[in-house]
C-alpha cells in the first residue's frame, strides 16, 4: 500500500471536458471508510468534489473524529467561496490544487477571482502550513486572464505556486507515491 491515496469521491463533474481523465483510468478499486484511515495523506478528487461539498465536509469531520491525523488535500476546478460548504472544505484541508480549464466563462473567471481574494484575506498560508496551487490551462494562461482573476492586483504570495498546465489527451498521470481509489461519498 502506498502512503498517499488519491480518492475519487464522485465521478460527476459539470465541466464535461473532452477526453476527461476519468475516461481513461480504467477500473479503480472501491474502498470503505475504514480503508481511508490507513493512508498518511488523502487527496480528495473527482469528478468534481465540490459538487457534493457538504458531503466532503462530513467526510473530513468523520475522518478527524475517527482519529485521522494525516494531511488532506483537495483537487477541484469548481469551488465557489459564496457557498458555506466550499469555504468549510477550504479551511479544513491543508491545501488545494485548483485548475482553471480551457475556454473559461466569465463566471469561471469570477469564481477564481473570489477564491484568490478569499485565500489572501481569510487564510494565512504560512500560519496554517498550507500549500495552495493554481493551475491554469496553458491555452488560456494569458496576461488578460491573470488580470481578470486579480493576480496583478493582489500579488501571488498567498499561492504556493501558479503554473500553466499542458493539457494532454489520453494521459492522466498519477505520482508514483499515490494510489488511486474510489470512495463512493454519494452513497456512504
Ligand atoms: S474538470 Fe476534470 S473531472 Fe471534470 S470533466 Fe474536466 S477533466 Fe474530467
């Protein structure tokens, strides 16, 4: 067993990207809640976990109440700071990896701008030992997009890293130290 589990909590996602990673990953072993406790770190992913953000909050609380002391990370591309559950998840995890996808709508850009402001104003990444990463599809990694999402106004220190992401069809790389598992949070 590896130290880190990348946990798919739902396959649902509103983005419907062409060649979504989940179309190519094959069978992913399903696990029970108790299995999650065996890993040193958990990376919560999907699909889009924030589609069921209140369930993710419950999952995190259940993990902590069960004595889980490992780090928790979130992969998302649809986090809205206006929703209580999304804010709660943001504050509970050790960090997020947020991906801004190709051809973002004005609403997508507005969501990232609000997230950028929230991290800067509400979460002190150094005090909480956070690591928040922003990935921007290289096809829309432009000065105009960076300006719209507020990075020119606010600076970037509250992000651990901001990088362009090369979109690769048919490839869904999982780091060597991570195990991909499925925990059906919608049914648990
Ligand atoms: S955002 Fe991710 S999970 Fe959702 S459709 Fe796109 S590649 Fe798939």
